[in-house]
């Protein structure tokens, strides 16, 4: 049942994103009187599940759930239909339109993706509010990344003041560090000693270069909230509610300590407290695999929900969209590393992002993030993507020389092969992880 719920959410989210993305191309094409021959959700190789022609356009649903497309007359696209290019250009064709109109048509999809994420984040903020964490409600202090330890911070630090002012929401500390708005932080160490620590002026550059975007995270007790049945923890008998006591005889109290103690380990012994009785659990896992458990933060953190006005929701929603995009871009570089390539995931990985029980708040939050991700990925300057077409159009506008139809055909084919290889690689990774 859990798999079915995740699959339904994935299908709903991707279908919505694909339809609106393609509508972003469809609308300006129609405005510029360019003929749209097809508007499809999913690909329709050989046959369609549904199709209906209205005017010049066939609207339909294909049987291959790998995206969707609009087929615009006189354009070399993923259909690789080049028969029209053998005839003289017609006024209603894409290739007959001015470069600036073609550029707008090509960028329409990603524009809709970013606008959709913005609208969702604004609506989520207004409907569900934002979580606020007062410094006094961080019961066990913050876990501090090693990058910040050298400045004098310690695990378990409680943040008292930022720039000599008590913050209303301690969760904003990481974002404000990236904005360079934090000059000093007053903390109380676990031993009760208070200290004001001055930060370097280029702290944001240090965070970006090190890849540490959240150096301060509220410490959470290592109490298990859920266990995946087919994970190493689930197979070994770990249960919801287990409180971690030690890992390989080393005392563990907080979630971060559990992650550090089990990382890159294969055979580990975890002692847990269950029903006031301590039990020892032997877990066998691969070095690069996870335990398969999630934590329960209710006993460690007391969040308050703030319901902002609609005007304030627009501001907060805009900030969430900006930071979602910036965070994704900053992490995208890891795809080009060996470890990043190994962790590249396909549809199974995306599906696992969704919760196993239905939550509209989670669904819309994940959909907004996927919309940002889809928008950015489509902007990459790869032939067959919107970014590749846009790049060729911009070069044409600068040089006043239009690429030949044959060049565009070869570029589209090359880009299509690259994309297919990436999709296959990502989904093969998913299958390998599944068998592991």
C-alpha cells in the first residue's frame, strides 16, 4: 500500500509538471500564430492511450511515462520529424518566426516551472504557515558542522543572540549566514559558559566552497520514528520507538552521533532501549548504504507555527523559491563527482522522496521543489533541452547567422542520445540500489 501511495503521488506530480511545462511552450506559440500539431502528456510511440484533434492540434496521452511534448510546426524536436524541413518555410512554422519570438517560445516551459514553484510556495505559506523555532525551545542545542568548530563553536551550543539581538526564529541562522547578515553569534556551550564569536566577512564563500549550507542543525535525540521493512535495520529487527543507547559499545544519544557512528561501517551492533529493556541488535549493511530508519524530533524540538498574512506569504514564498533554486544549483556540481554519479537516481529515487502516507502539504512541497529542479535542468545548454535551443537562438541573435536545419537535426539527435543515456544510467542506479 505504501508503494502505491508513493507511485500515485509521483504520477500526479510529474503529470502536473509536464502539462504545465508544455503549456508554457504552447501558449506563446499560439500567441505568435505558430501552428502546434501535438500536445501530449507522455510519449506516444506507435500508439496513444487517448487522443483528440481540436483545430490544428492533436491533444493526447501517450503510453511511455517519460515526460511529454508539444510538436510545433517547422521545429526540429524530440519527434525527429524532418519532413517539413524539406519544404519551403511557411508563415505558420516555427522556423519562419523572428529569433526573439522563438526564444520566448523555447523559454516558456522553464518560466512556467519557476512561476509554478513560486505560486505553490506562497500558497503553502499562507495555508499551512511556517515553522518557528525560538532559541529557548532548542532543548539540546545545535549540532555544529566541523567547518565551524574551528571558529570556537561546539556541539550542543545554544544560540542566545545574533548580532547582539535575540532571534525570533533560530532556524533562519543558516540562511542569514549565506546572506552575510551575521557578524557575531552569542552562544552558551554545553558546560554553561557563554561566549560571543565573531565570524569572517567572507563566511558565505567559505560555506559555498565547503558545501556546508547548514552548519547549525538542532540536535535530535536518537529515537526511531519509522523503519523501512526491507532495510538493514528492518531486516535486523529494529522497531519504531527504539531509543539508541550505543553503537559498537560507544555511547550514542543524538541522531548526528548515530549517523557518524554507522557511516562506512558494515557489521555494527546497536544497543537500544525498548520498553525499558536494553536490547542488542546486530545489523549487516554495506559501507555506502543507510540503516533505513527515520528519527522522531517531537521529544527534542518544540516548533511553533506562525500564520503570516497573504502579503507576507508572498515575500516568504519568494524567498523559499529562491533558496530552493540556489540550494539545488550548489548541490548540482556533485553530480560530476564519482560519488555523486553513483548516487544519481531515477524514477524510483524520486518516488521515494514522497511520504508513504498521504499528506497534501508534503505533496505540494515536493512538487514545488521538483518544479524548480525541472526548470533548472531544462535550462542546461544541452541540445534537445530548452536551454540548448535557447543557446543556439541567442548565438543567432548575436551573430545574425541562423544555424542550418541539418545542423539543428544533428544537434537534436546528439542531445537526445545524451539524455537517454543519462535517464538509463540513473534508473539502472535505482535498480542496483534496490537489489542491494
